[in-house]
C-alpha cells in the first residue's frame, strides 16, 4: 500500500480522519446496509462509525441475496429490530415507545439508492420504521443533501443514539465529522470555495 494511504480506511492521509476517531460504547447494535457505490466514496461517513462504534455491523449490497451472503436476512429478524428510514408508515422516533427495540437497521447511500435497497428487500418493509421529526441541521456541507432535513449516515446514527441511549457519549462521532468536513474543505480549490456555505 502506498505510504500516503491510511492502512485502516485506505484513504489518502489528507482526508483520512482515523486519528480523530475515539471509541463510543454504544449498547444498541446498529446494522448499516451500504449501497455498493458508497464503499469507495471519500466523502462517505460510515468509516467514522466503523472506527468509533463498539457495536456496529456494515454489510454492502443491494439485493436480498447479497445481504444473505453477508449473514443478514431481514425476514428472520426478531420483532425487536427497527428500521431508521422515513416513509408514509414511519413513526417519529422522538415520540415513539422504543423500549422493545434492541437493534436498528440504517441504510447508507444517496436518497435514491437507499430507497432502492428498501424496495428491493421486502423483508425491510416489514420492519417497524421510524424517522426524525426534528432532526438537527446537518453540518456536512461538502456533500449535496436531498433536502434541508437530511443527515449524513454518521450524523443520523449519532442522533439516533442520543435519543435511544441518552447516557452514551456520541461526541467522538461529532468530533470526527468536524475533522472530516475541515479536511474535505481544505481540498477544494479557492476558485470553487464559494459554492460551499461557511461551516
């Protein structure tokens, strides 16, 4: 491996934030279903979760067969698993009784590709679904969002843990996000910087 690439995340050291990631002792297991096109994106935030969270599983794929090969089959999940994804039948996390939920599934990809994962996997549609009614504003200004309420995957998982595990310190995720934003902005030429809002 070239010396200017991180051996952990395989990103150039100019944009690697592994050194800024610290452990987060989450009790609730999180499963990320990541679209294949997100794996090598340098602006992806799942790497931060992989470096921080104690209880995290990331599976790459789009179809049921791809996820089953990774050991994930939503049709066999217990009724204590929930999906974090907005939709017509989803409930606000903030006002729901989540006492029975002990495992969360989160989709990682562009809005269109995350929706494709959902619609391609009927087992996911059977899970109880939740969304944020009052999500904090995203700080991730270096990647285009589908709407003002959209969060990056790391921001969404961090906010979810703030709700379901209020005693867990998710600060390390926010600190790593800050480092990622700063490093990404530093790579943007001055002549293009005006396209990005001030953080």
